[in-house]
C-alpha cells in the first residue's frame, strides 16, 4: 500500500467513525426507486470521498502560497479587459470538466509573469482531486534541485525516489518550465521526464513565462545578430526537440495582460 493510500485510509477511518450518514461503515444506502422499491442499493459515503480528496490534496504538494487558488476565483483575483485571460479561464475550466485519463493530452499555459498561470494550474489540480484524480505539483526549479540533491551521498534519497512519483502520477503540474538556465544535464533531465510521461500517455500541465518560439538559429529562424539581443524563448530554454514534444503532449493556452502582482504592489504605495 502506498503512502498516499495509507493517508487516505487513515482519514477515511477517522471520518467514518463519526459520520452519521454511514455510521462508520463507509457506505450509504440509496433511496429505493419506483421500478425497484425493495432494491436496497448502496454507494460510497460522502465522508470517504471527502477523506480521499483531502489525502490526495495533501499528497499533491501544492505550495501554501497557492492553496487558496480555485478556478472559480480566477476572474476575481485577476480582473482585466484582456480577452486572452477570459479565454484561458474558460479553456482551463473546460479541461477540468472534460478530463479523461485515456486521452493523455495536457496543457501548456504560456504567459508573462503575474497573469495567473499558476492560479489556473492549481485550480485545475484541485478540481481533478475533488473527483479522485491523483495529481502532483512541482516547481520546475525545485524538482531539478531535489534531483541534484539526491546525488549527495549523505542524503537518504535516490534519483529514482524523486522521479518515480513524477513519472507515475496521473496528472503532473510542472510550474515555471524553463526557469533554470539550460545545461546538458538540464536538457537530459527534462527530456527524460517529458518523454517518459508521453510514452505512458500521462497528462502533464505546464506553465512557462517564455514565448513558444524556436531556439536561436533553429532552421535559420533568427540571425546571430538578432539572437544576441532578443529575449530568450522556450526553444532556447528546453531545446527544440522537447518544444516539439510539448506540442504533441499539450494544448497551448496563451495569456496576455499586465503583471497583476506588480500592479497591486504599485497601487499599495499610492
């Protein structure tokens, strides 16, 4: 039994012991129907469903800063006239409602800092968890740091210990993809994670601040002179091969607009 299942079982037992609906059995009786007045059917009690959702949320590693994020609150937390934000919210909500694990198609949410990309990703995560879908949230930088730390002989964690849940979780949220300066090791690690999940048909939700454009020099897209002055792209940060893989794995959502964190911070000093 996994740690997630053990935690869920403990919560289930705790709530079931005091639940007046199922009286500790974990099952509730459904009302009889006109077609089968004597048929006493049962289903899982709501207390078990809530306990499982609570255990899954605890295991999802959502940072405390984002625990409040919900899809329903996005339009309140990120008001604005830019139509891309409303479309992004609609797309995220539809993705959560229509989620099918057999599909394997994820989301690539692209936008500037402070437009609410992480809010939407966490909102989707919480909606799926409420339906019993196991999810895992990782900041891209923290994930790479954990993998690197596993190489330390004094740490009682192996690289596989870190990567196994990343490979196996039904839905992975990878926040701030490309935020680490690329090296061969970074590229190899990103390739391993994305290719493994792609090959296993697992859903991945990704956010990034970098424009979904080719790497400098890819297919002659940018001259050397232009490459020296232009902003870095997603292709620069993760490589063209992995950028192409993302397009196979994910639907793209682009978000435009102001940095709301900076906007509210500036307004507080007026």
